[in-house]
């Protein structure tokens, strides 16, 4: 595929009515897996021709990167970071603190509060320090809130208390003062109770002077239901009033299988309006999909009977959603990559 999503310099953006909007770049990224990068040449080529940012899909999660208390396993994530850097791509680090994909030694350790704080500190200093200057953005804390917007009663909350979130951001900032630090969550893209809770959480962090730079909007949409573009933009705007960036961090659209043409067109529309929302808002510079090809999507294993969630099909052919993003990006996108 010669066309490229790449970096956008939005020189032709204008709002309806002829008022020029803020011109800004949007990085177009994808979650990637180290195994696919190592074994699949078509995957590698499609990635480097079309994307300007990558996120390790699993390789920086705690169970992979610190499988034992005294062992750090940087190999898989290093392979992705090296690939990205050698192809001029930026890296989003994902993720430092989460309730899921933690190793048994951590979740079954029965640590005291002081011990767990020391473990958290060591993990963040070691991982962020290892990638200092190489990871542009970190998802520091992932999904601290449950679906109803309450703090999850995970190991971090139960042993350390809610201040684990402040600590994680402070540790990450100390380890790499130049990295942009994000709070990342799901189901908080449009306006609603969950995004209200995210707003309150990050407003509190800002109020306490915690070094947070942005909010990641995962954007895992199921079926043909997503937030409206207006709702997504309004949420981006209110986070902007706190002085925060926003990033679309994990977008995919799970469809009932087999996906027919109308479903693929609706999927394209949902991808399109999320990118348009990001392009409209001056605090959104990052748009990342959660894998770019249905060949390696997590959806069929997480949600049986669903799939076809990504921009390219399992044979690596671009789907309607790819062409919609390309159209949204405008004529300047393909001069910057490929
Ligand atoms: C998913 C991966 O894609 C899967 O391969 C893994 O088995 C489970 O995790 N929200 C997140 C991501 O923040 O880390 C998750 O990734 C998807 C949901």
C-alpha cells in the first residue's frame, strides 16, 4: 500500500463557516505485538508504511516486563522500541500500573503498604528509566475506575489506598521528566457518568499538582454503538480546560461476525468521526488503534462471535475504515511517510 496515514500537518483544516481551526499534527499509531513484528514481513511493511507511532500491546505489562521480583525482561519491548526508532516512529508506553496482567508474585505477595510502595517505585523507576528519552508518552495508570466510575478495589487501592495514583505519576515524572504522562481508561470517550468520573479524578490530580499531561481515551467500541462525534469533542474540550492533552489510545470497533458491507461502512464512519474529533480539538495530537489488522486482533479471543475490528483485514488488505481515515487526514498525509 503506497498511501500512508503517517504524520499529519493539517494545513487545510477549516471549520464550517470558514473559520480556520488550529493547525496541528496528529500522530497515527497502532498497538503491535513483538511476535508478529518478528515473524510477519507483510505486517512489518504495512506498519512502517502507514503509521507514525507504536504501542507494545502486551510487552510492557507487568507480567511480561517484571515476571519475578528481581528479574526485568526488557527483550520483547526493546524489539518494538528499536523497530520504532529505526523507522522514525514514536512510542507510547503501556502500561505501568493496572489491575490486570500482573504476575502472581505481585498479586499473591501479601505485601505491607510500605513494601508495595517500594515495589511500585522500583518498577516505575526501572521501566521508565530504561526507556528514558525513547518513550514519548506513558500510560502511567490504566483503568483505575470501574464501569460505574468508582475506584477499583484492586491490589493498589486495597494495600496503598487511592494515593497510589499520585505516587505513580510522581515516580514516572522523576524517572523521565520529558515523557508525557497519561491516565488511560475505557468507556469514557463521550459524555456520561464514566467520563464524569475520569474528569473528577484527573481534575483532582491537577489540583494537587500531580504531574499528569493527558488522558487516554481507549475507544474500544462494540457493535455499531459509539459516542457521538459531538460528545467525544465535548469531552476532549472539557479535559482541555484542565490543561490536559487527550489521546485516542486503543481504538477498535468490534463487529458481529461475519461482518457485512453495511457494518464495515458504519465501522468506517465511527473510526472517521473519532479521528475528526481529534483533529478538531487543539489538545489532541495522538490517534492509536489497537492493532491495525484483523489478523492479530485481540477481539475474537476476548469476545467470541465478534471481530473485524481493525483497519486492515486478515489478509492485510485495507478496509473501508482505512480509506475513511486517509480521507480525513487529507492530501498532505502521504508526503510524510512511506
Ligand atoms: C489486551 C491485549 O490486546 C490482549 O492481547 C491481552 O490478552 C489482554 O489485554 N484495555 C487495555 C489493553 O488497556 O491493555 C488491553 O489489551 C485491551 C483493553
